[in-house]
């Protein structure tokens, strides 16, 4: 099920109650990114394990059915928290992970992206999450290299996993438009995860391509990264002004703007607190008018 296209002059309904297809599931457009459940620097255990468990349960209780994770968050910590909090998983829950990276003993993120390593990464996710199948797995491109035979071989490892029933669909992450087009020559792609927010729009052509092809587009760091960019968004007077008119905060406006772009945009904002979780979910009910969207585009375009 997809959200109907907007009529000219009509504000898009950004409600969480709209759905979009992700592999073999139709998920709410506001999901949950679990990365922040790990310790500082996405390494080690959480500061408050009980709260981490409570956040996951609150997310599912609120209707979230799309959780994004990775084995190298922790490493292993976040997947184990998800399993402890939610297993046995509710029907319809989409668990989506990513492969091609690992962490060393100091927490540094290193490539782990040879075809056999990608397969091992998928199995590690299955084991720590306690499932036999993931809804989708994203191949995270770790550098800026142009797509080549190695990229095709990497995709081949995910194709084999999909054909064996280990994953429902293949996604790609941190990619260029060329990567997307090359991937589509090789196999079906169900989602693209790229860095994208009000202040960082380099992936707009990729979003447009995904929209035309009905591929889910999942922006990561939707409120900006690093802290300076995040502050640029959250302290901007135009963003704050739009929020004031809706009794919403700046973060909710930034998330609602993303949802307004296209019906195939799926959000995975992350948090380690139930209070922020509730605020993020409320962004799914925030309607932005065309004039407000134009003001935001003008401010950050």
C-alpha cells in the first residue's frame, strides 16, 4: 500500500498511518533506528540497559514495525538488546540490517566486505537477533569507489542469501547514483539508505530515482551530522517558526519535511529515551503546507 500522490497545492499527509512496501512487508513510514542503543560511539553496552529495553518495547507498542540495526552496533550489543526486548517478534515486524563493516577492539569501524565476509555478517545478524530470515539487508559501501566488478561480486553474496531465503530483499547504503544504477542492472533493490536531511541534500537525485522506480528511500542522520550540522537545523529560525505554528519542535519539523518529499521515504530516527521516541513518532502526524515546505527548501536549498 502506498500513499496517494499529492494534488497541486495540497499538503501531503505525513501521518505514520501511511505505509510503504519494504521487501515483502508494508511498513509504517515512521520506523526506528536502533544504533543509539549502544554505548558512546556506538560501542559497548548502553548506559541504561533497562531504558534501552523499554524504548524498544515502547516503539513496538506504539505501532512501529520497521527496526533498523546492524551487527557492528556494539558490536552485537544492539541486536542482543532487540532480541531480549522483543523476541518472539510480533507478526509483521521488519528487521533490517546492514553488512560490510566490523569493529575492532578499540571500536574503530573497519571494512568487512569481501563476499564471504558479507555472508558471515548476515549469519551473525541472524544468530544474534534469533531469526531465520531478515526482511532486508543493506550492502553498505565503505568508500567512494566507482561501482566495478567487486561491487557486483558483493551484490552476488546478497543475491545468494536472498535466493536461499536468509533475507527477503537487498538494499544498498552510502551509495552514489552510479551505484544504484549498476545494482539495478544486477538485481532488484528494495531500499536505499543514504545520508540525507534538510541541510544535506546531495542524494536528492538518488531519491528521485528511487521514487520513479518505487524503491524505498531511507535517510540516515535525518536531523544532521555532525553536531554542528544538527545545530544548524534545530536552531534555524525558519524551522522553529514552522514548528511554532504547529505546536511542534524543530526536530519534528525536520522529520516531517523528509516525509513530505515523497511517499517512498521511510524514516528511522534513533533515540535511547522513551521521551524522544514519543516526539519522533509525533512527527508522523505533522502536516506541512506547501508554503511551509517552500520556506524550508528556500532556507536550506
